[in-house]
């Protein structure tokens, strides 16, 4: 990654230092600041397939990194089962094919590793070792290269197979037999992986050496699950349904998600519903609001939210 001293002269604080012509009676007109992308000049090489790795690469690309991905001859499985997601994730990413089991493919890999600042992987540790990409081997050949390894579970458990659904199950985040509405482990892991890349680059800036960082998807889910383990989102928790102002109610022609958690929002909601402000944790308050919402249309509730500055969002019937 290039240091600030090597960036093009003339761009300071995110905008061009080209000042307009001045007269004795005029003052300089400031130009709007343009955000400088912090990873400009950083090269990230990815071998990661499916969702977590490409999603992390998408974040890094948005931060200005130059991103290259090497895929096996068969391609990334995601391209087959969700082509649009694959296209979105790889916008601005250069993709090459390389069979890492062949000498020709390994030659391509070595050439790219020599130019990269960061290597992003999602192989199990045993697979990395077979490819000669374990950390001791990499660090001895490319001492400034940073490695971010996305794995299922940390440490000795990293070779155990798993996917988003099993990691969610480990944290007791599944309800009945319903599937989660999104892929929390994969997307949370992608955020932790992009954070790990920033961590590695900052360390290298201090000591000049590359470092290895392991990102476990189980750790990502555990982080996202903390509010539940604290009791915040359980049935008795304030944001788990116990607070009458923080629930999803049925309305006359749909549903409404209400987040009137703070006292001033709760008071405004109760006043609009014709209720005396009382304990928002009392079942009677919930029942009264439930009956009131059932008589309101989505249009009425949307207008009410705008007029009273209430945090609510209406939805169609499920």
C-alpha cells in the first residue's frame, strides 16, 4: 500500500487545491470535499469462493482496493446458483482462472502473490497446507504479505465442515424449522474479514511485516447473537416483545413495525392511540395498542408517523 507521501501532489484533504481567481473584493470559494478512498493503492488477491470472501472483497473494493480473484476452472459455485448475486459481488473485481493443482496455475498464483498486499482465503487450513499456502510457507516467501483466512470455526475446529445455517444453530438463533431471513454468519463474517484486512495493513504500516488473521464465521454469529444472550431480544426483553412500543402489530390492511422505545416516542404513540401514558411493559398497554392498530390503515399510520415524527414502518400482510 502506498504511503500518503507517494500520493499525487495537489490533492489535499480530499479535494484539489486549485483556487479560483481572486479579486480584492472576493474570497476563495471552497470546493466540496471528495472522500479519499483509504485503500487506494492496496492490492488484494482473493481465492475465496461462495459468499463470505466475495462479500468481503466487495467491501474492500468500495474502500478503493484493487481486487483480483483467482477462481478454479469450474468457476465459483455462486455463479451457477445465483448469477445476479455473483455479478453484484464482483463488480470492479478482475477475475482470472487458475488451476492451483497444476504447475501453470501455481505459476499464476506466485506472480500475483508477489504483487499483492493481502491474500484473502476461505479454504480449510488442511487445504491451504496442501497448496503450500500455510502461513509459515507464505510468510517466508512474501514477508510483507498479509493473510486473512476465513474459516468456519476457530483454531483446531477450523477443519470441521459447516455453513451459515449450522453456525446459526450453534448460537440458538433458529426458530422452529424456519430458515433465517438472511445469511447472518456469511455477511457478518465478511464484515469481520474486511475489518481484519484493515487491522493487518495498519500493523504492517507500523512494523513493515505481514501478519496472519483468522476470521471464524462462528465468531461472527456469536458477535451478532450477543443481544440475545444478554436477554435483550428474548420474549422478556425490551426489544424482544416485552415493550409494547417495540413490536410488529397487525393493522387494518397490513402490518406495522413500531420502534417507539424511548420515552418521548412511547408517550407520543400512546397519546395518538388515546391511551394514558402507562408502563410500556404492562400487558394491558400492549393489548390496547394491538386493538388500536387493528383499526388503522397503512396510509393513516404513515401519515401519523410523518406528523408526529414516530419511528414506524408499515408492511403488507405476511
